[in-house]
C-alpha cells in the first residue's frame, strides 16, 4: 500500500478487518504525515504516545474479536472538546495549559467505538471566526492553493484545523463544532464533507461553550459514507447535557446509496442575492441537475426572513458568549495575571487572555443584554429567530430537503478581510439560518472554481432527518466525482 493516509475510513476498516493493515500502521503513517506538514499548523497539541498506545489496544481488541464502529481509525479532535489529561485550549491564551480532569461525551463515544486520537486540532479562538486566523496559536493554512499562485489561503473557521487535517490526510476524520457554520464553511473551503447534525443530536457535555443554544458537534470526513459512520459513533442521548435530545440514533450508513426517486428538493429563492458569484450559481445548478437526473423533483421555496438571519445571529451568539465566557476570570483554571485587587486581577487576566475578536463579541453581547437595550436587541432577535425557524417548517411542507450554496466564495487569502469584521461575518450568510433553526446541514464538495479551489454545496434537512440528507448527499457525491487529492 503506497499511502495508507489516503484511505477513507470505510476503506481502512475493510483492510483492518482483513488483517492487511493494523491500527498501529495507520497511526504511524498519520503521525509521520503530521510531522512533515507542520507548516499547515493544523494541530495545537499532538499526542503521538497516546495515539500509539490507543492503536495498540485497538489491535488487541480486534484480535480478540471486539470491534467498534471506528475500531483503529486515527482522528483529529478539535481543541474545543475536553480530553482527560490532555491540554484543551479552545485556541485561546486564557486556557493555555488547562488539562481537563474529565472527557467530553462525544470523544468518550468515539473512544468507546475504538477510534484513536492523533491530537487536538487548531481553531478560531473559542470558535469565534470564519478563517482560523483568530487562534492564539497562529493561523492554519489551507492545503489547497490557487492555480499558479503560491500564496497561502485560509481553511475557513472555526473548525479550520480539523478541515485542513482531513483534507491534507493528517487524519482520517475529525470532530468539529458548528455554531453558525463552523463545520460546513471550512468543509467547503477545504474540499471535504462536514455535517452539522440537528441541535441536540450530539451531546455538548465537555465542549467548551460559545453559544449554548447554537453549538453542535459533528464529523468532518473525506466522504459522505465516512460522515454517516462517524456521526453514528458520535451521537446519542446524554443525561449530562440538558439540551441533548432523547432520540434513538439511526444507522445513518444505511441511507448512503439509497434511491432518491420522488424526493422533493427545495431551492430557497432568497439564497440568490445580487452579486452572488456566477461560479457558485453554476455549481448550484449542476447539483440540482444531478439530483433531478437521479429522480428527484425540484421545487422553489421561500425563506422570507433569511435577510434578518445574520443580524439575528450576531445578537444571539455574542449575548450567549458574553455569559459563557464570564467563567474565565483567572481564579479557578487557566491563565492568571496578578493584580493589586481581585477586580484588577480579573481585568488583567481577561485583557491578556482573550484575543481581539473574542473581546469584540463579549462587548457586543454584554451591550445587547444590558438594561435598556435587552428588549430593543436581544428580545427582538429571539422573536426573529422564531420566525426564521417557522420559515423552514413551511418550506419543508413542500420539500424533503433543501439545496443551497455553503459559502458565497471559495477560500480567500490568509490575512485578507481580517480588519473587516462585517466582511468576515458575511462568510456565514448561507449557513447561519440553518443553525438558528437547529436543523441538520451538510456541506460537500461538488467541483473546482476557475482558479482550482473547492466549491461546496449545502443540503439542509428536517429536524432529526439526517438520513435524507445523507441519501441526497451521496447521490451528488457520486455524480461530482470530486478530485480530493489535488490538495496535496
């Protein structure tokens, strides 16, 4: 086998079952790849000793006939998931050196299914960003580059390290979290598959909180089949998380390859704003044609409150962030900057520990929750959120799944737009409505732009109907025949 790091999870599991490769073989190959690609800065913390120990234990279990869904598969874990005894930073200086005494529920589920941890992937600080340029540990570089142009590009954010690791074959899959598009947008920029499942499908216990009513964990992989398999391993009701839905977890893998004949695919007319790239529209039209050829029916739907989604999100999410991040004060864990009084220690610690974007969102959130402004901003945003969710419910009376672009552009250059927060926020214009409504959304690569960069499309499903999303996504993936190795 020339390069086992290029295997999909499904392919690797088949070879593991035949005894043609071991988990230790896979893990060593990925560790070597990580060492040779450190210029991408995809990982904050590498865990080679732990990875090899976990791989060795996995090989022993396989010999004993005890195999989990992901037995022996090496993964990257976004550094927002608490990992027992392993540094968890959330991409922030304020948590540097923090080693949790417990494991997140999602990673616990993965380890119970036999997965191996390669390390903790880089991310925008506290998951706040669309470029992975706000991380205290430096920007992540996209493994893709424009044709004839050697300038570095962003991988998207906030799960940029996870996306870059999967695209560059530095992990077979990775965990991500999505608050307003942080799985789907980097998946589109890096030419991989990423799904934000229905809010409540995966436990939030042990995930460093950004916006509690929006945050949701999901898998990032190179194929739809791998995403279905990994989500099955990650998901499940968790009594430790009050927002975890008491829903059974279907076998998502059975949806992959199923017929979509008679499926109604909705096209939201509001998702074609003036100035949308002709290449994005072309990719969208191509995706609809593939679904139609497979027997689906295309219908137009309307999501009239979409135009308010971005403004709604940037009130709700910062408000929740300002509350969640109040716990980082230098008293109990993480960074502490001494002061002459308790108040001074708080101020110095938070001033030095938080980056610019995190401070901006804390200030916005504190403002919209303050006396005299709560009703004018936060209460109104929550009402709009209800209307946005209602739009989707009405759309799903006519359609079984919706197809939209994932992002308005391909990956942009490292350092571009950094001083223009509004332009950065617009990167999530197509993903935020899905998050506000708590719906499942999957991004998959469908082709390349004129300068050779991946273009992604987004499939949106009904609550807890990830199966239909996977079904449609696999049809599109088969038709697209995306050449994912051009990133190398």
